[in-house]
C-alpha cells in the first residue's frame, strides 16, 4: 500500500483521496479549510500560497503526491499564487525533507492549447497559450519538469458532473449555437478525472510505464450545436433560442485521449450523453 498526499482536496482531489483511502492506501488530503475530507483520509489544513502554513504539514516517506489545486480567484495573480508558487512551495518542502516520491502528478488544463481552427490536438502538439490561465498552467508544469522528481502532468478538458451544470443551464435558457461553422468542444466527467488519476498511480505502482504528459478528455469531441440541441431535446421545455454568450465560445479544437486509451484506461463516461443523461435524471428531467 502507498502513502499518498493530495494537495487540493476539492471535488476532484477530495474524490481521489476518498477513493484511494477506500483501496487501503494511507492518504492525506490538504485543503484551506478544516472540514474533514472523508473516511480514511487525514485532513491537513494549509494554504499552498502561504509557505508558513505548510511548515510541518508534509507527511514523511510519501510515495505519491497529487497537486490538484483550484485557485480561489480567476486572475493572473491568483493563478500565479496557487498553481505556480503553491506547487513550488510543495516541491521545495519535499526536497528539504529529502523525500523521494515515486511520482508527483500535477492536475493541469487543456487551456495551454490555444487552437481555434477545429484541429486535432494531442500530447505532441506544441503548447503555446495566449491567455493567462494557460500560461500559468504551463509555467507550473515547467516548474515540475525542472524538479528532480519523477513527474506527470494531466491536462483535463472541460469538466462536468454533479454540480457542474453550466451547459445544462445554458440549454434550459434556450442558448443556441449556429450549426455551421463547426464549434468543437471537449469534456470529461468528474468521475473520470478521479479515475484517470487513480489509474496512473496504480500503473506506476505496478511498475508499468507512465508518461510525463496526458490529455484527460473523453473520446468524443462534440460540436457545441450538437450538445446544446441534444440537451434541449432531453430537457423538453426550454426557453426560445438565443445566442450563446461569447464566453461559451472559447476554443475550437478536438482533443485526443489516445495516449490514455493506449495505456489501458477505460472511460466510465466515454460520451457526453451518458454523463448528462445521468445528471439530468438526478435533476428530475
């Protein structure tokens, strides 16, 4: 059994912590609040942006560290403090304690890819972000790559699941997207985010090859027109069509998860209809 520290124990990190603890591993979950994470998980209260709060909090003899932070503010300063400097703080403390984890995993984002032409993107595609969010994510990835630790960055696409219902809300309000030109979107269910991270740890524990980079997205890129129309049909009674707010038109690319599939990962939700149908049923639709 492994000793695992999960830094950032919200929806995904907390879910991963509970999953790994249920498998019998020794798990610590770090979060800003003191609220308990779940059965079998030791909760550590600290703020990664403030080094003083981290002193004495890092368990000894760690096998795996997963950095799954969510910045409390959507700003360049917030991303710099929590994704870049927060990760640097954790890496510095691991080195100071002479720890030798088998792997450090950083939860990143496909925002590092700025493509807007509907092209296919995989791990070999150069990451050349233009917006601050992608730039800071890539900077954090680079900090990890420069460390002495075996490492992996997982770039997740748009995450949906319970409580993550932005597209459902848009469909309910009648949001519309023109069928042409194609506006490609990519997503991954929250449970598959947890599944992918657990899978990579398990692969590493089994001595199987784990790459330094993965794109975490389901195998079914979908146009925004298709998914909105399907959601509206599935919901039934929606408002008359109107234009989708410009914020929903960020990006236009098709992301490939072939590297994960080749490694043997099986998606629980390999198509948006599976995940959204379950969510809508729970919402009473």
